[in-house]
């Protein structure tokens, strides 16, 4: 412990809280990096300096839990934290003026602070944690605030704006529909919805011949669950209801989606878990080094799960938290196993679809076809829309009114989605993601060599990459460093969202990014790594 840290915890507890927030690599909750306020048994509070604070360990953890191995540091940090409203203190940063980036104020921009504070006051804590910029407008691969700053965007608004932000054709399509005077039809038919479901079936491989439009990614994974279980019961009776998914998987935040998810801390609110949901190790080749399909079979056997009781398997085509792909052989054998046992295979492409990985859909990398395809995010380039594309035998299980929502296939959103798909196809963005991805991944391989001790792995394909930040020389995540890297980029005009999964810095620019903008971003990333790892 350094002397400045000693100074911090000895201070009388005050309302001075925290200046930076990181995402816990275990549970995804937000943790203040610098000061923690820990409630004591007598109702008072104490400030501590962070997850490794020795005083925190001595005074609180040790009496309660005894001596624990150091890897427990993250866990105890999560249990003890209380996250206050951040003060959003503007910080002086060097001015940046290039073609793609402009930083001319302190960050956060001082004039944005009252609005940020209003946000923190009226929204739940769950909405905090991103670099503090209030988006004013976004175009192409750039994001602007109202105070003269401009960021090169490597988020695509969480893999939504594959064709770039505010594409003129999508804006026009929205305006046209609004001008015509149609904002909503419930599930009465509207032409845009009909054209869109037809288009999505055209894009999907043969056999996936019907589409249900919904609103969020969680909606579609819930529907996939309903379809798989309904089918299971029909072909295998009461017992065929189990859903198999993977460790570290994310399928959304509603109940079914979280039961299928593979991040235990995210489901602590549920209480006793339903035994018909089982997670098996995801073969990412980094934290799970056994990537053979035998591990899948063995995991079922260990849990005494027989195929006759399994209704479906749901897998992200790449796992979002680490941008990790399963081996091709594994996925082929999984497909065969599902077919043999009449188990529905669901590919969750909510973030992987629409060209991101250099294929229209990421499952194409495995040369398999799922029974159900879950789409969302980049389907409509900005307005809320998602889709389940599946075999009609699955989607037609339910009768009129038994599987629909108020906003299924909203006409304005459906027009936006149609325009979006047209742009993806016409501008050959799938091919572009593939070729630009080569540039990106070649550079990241060099970065990994340069910063080897703290980069455990780099995963991804096409224009999506995940840099796994680790404690030097281990596979233990270092979410503090990962967050620092993101903030260093932010202060230099390169926008990334907060680290995901186990301290993964995620890169996902719009697919229209130009080679020189990409190179500039990579240069900034390198500078950020240097600054964040220095000292
Ligand atoms: C693979 C995957 N499935 C489902 C979801 C949930 O989507 P939504 O946030 O739209 O509910 C996400 C969101 O990040 C996702 O990445």
C-alpha cells in the first residue's frame, strides 16, 4: 500500500466519493476505483481506496471471512461496495484536432455536468458507467457533443450502427413513413412489416422460412426459449424441457434470458434457480482451454442430463463478453448432436449479425445452419427492432394472439430496417468488414506482442475484436486497467464503451470506417495502452 493510499483511508469519511468507475469483471456491477464507502455495523461509513486496500482487508474482510486467496479481491470488493453518484469532475486533457477527432474542452465538458448530474439523480445506477459524454448527434463513424468535441466512434452504439450513425437513407425512410401518417398498427398488417419479414427470410439460409418481429434482443431470446420448450414437449413429452447454454453467455436481462445467461452474479436477484437450465463451459480457447466437443458431452453427463430431457441449446455465434468464437469442429458436432436428438439449436446473433464479422450472419463461419436465429441491434441501424428467424414448424406452434407484442413490426422501424439492409447489401459492407477486419486484427496482433504481459488474448473476426486485459502473465482479468485504457482513449477522442465480460476492451466501429480512420484509431489505442500501463 502506498503512502497516499494510507492518507486516503485515514481521512474522515466525507461525501467525496469517486472519480472513475469500472465494471467488475465478475458480476458486471460498477466499482469506484479510487474511494469506497463501506457501511459499518454501527451505521457509520468508511472510505477505502479500492479493491486492494489493505485496511479494508484487515478491518472488514479478515474478521468476517478469514484469510482468502488474493483472487478473491474482486469478489470481496463487489460485496463491500456502495456506489455513490459520481461527481463528474471535469479533468484537463490535451487538446486534440485531427480530421476524425476533436477534443477542445475539459472532460466531461464542464457545461455538460449539470445534465449528467440530473441523469445520475433520476436514473438508476445501472445506467451509469460509460465514459461521460452526452451525445448531441452522431454521423457515420463520428459522435459529437454539444460543446465542440468530436469522437471517432468504435462502439457503433453497441453494435447497432453497422452502416454508420444516422445514415441519410435510413433517416429518409423514417421521415417518409412518418409523413405518410403511419406510426403504429399493433399487429394489424402494415406493408413495411410484410416487406421486412420477406426480406429477412431471403437473407437467411434455406429452411429458416418465417420471421417474427419484436423489439429488443431479450424479447427474441425469450421467444427462442418458448419455441424450443414448446417443441421439446411436443416431441419428447413433459421431460424434454431443458435448455443448455454456456458459461459467460449473455442473452439479455429478462428472466428467461438471464436463466440462460452464464454470468452467475447477474442472476443473484432470481433466488433459487430453475434446474431445467444448465450452463456448460464455453470453448473460448483462452480461459477454457479444452475446446473439444467431448467437454460438452462430459458436462451433460456430470450433471446427469440425458439428451431426451434437452429441448434446446442456445449459443451466441460469438460470445459478446470476450468476442470469442467456438472452434468450427465443435460447432459442427454440436449441430449434429442437436439433429440426432431432436434438440433445437439456437444461434443468438443479436450482436453478431448484419455483416459485423465479415459474414452476413456469424454462424456462417461454422458452416452450420441453426434452427432458430435471434437477431437485433444492427437490424435497423438505430430504431428498436429485433427478429426471430426460424423454421416454420417451430414458429407456427402457437395460435393467433399467443405469441405477439404491441409493437411487433412497427411500420416506421420496419422502414428503417429495410433501408438499412439495402445499404448493407448495396455498399457491400459484409465484404468491407472482412477486409477492414484484416487490417484491424493484423495491428492488434502487434499490439499484443508490444503489451504481452497485460494482453492475455485478442479474439474476434471482421470488424469486432476483444482485447482481454489481464494481471501480468496470468489469465486473471484486470478490469481497473481495462477501464483506464478505455478512459485514456476517450480523453484522446476515441470512443469505446466500458469494458465488457472479464475485462475485455471491445472494438466495434461502424463497418463504413475508412482505412485512414481505422489506422488513426489504432494509433490512439496504442498511445492509450502506453499511458494506462505507465508507472
Ligand atoms: C448476444 C446478445 N443477446 C441478447 C442481448 C440482449 O439484447 P437487448 O439489450 O436488446 O435486450 C444482447 C445485448 O447486448 C446480446 O449481446
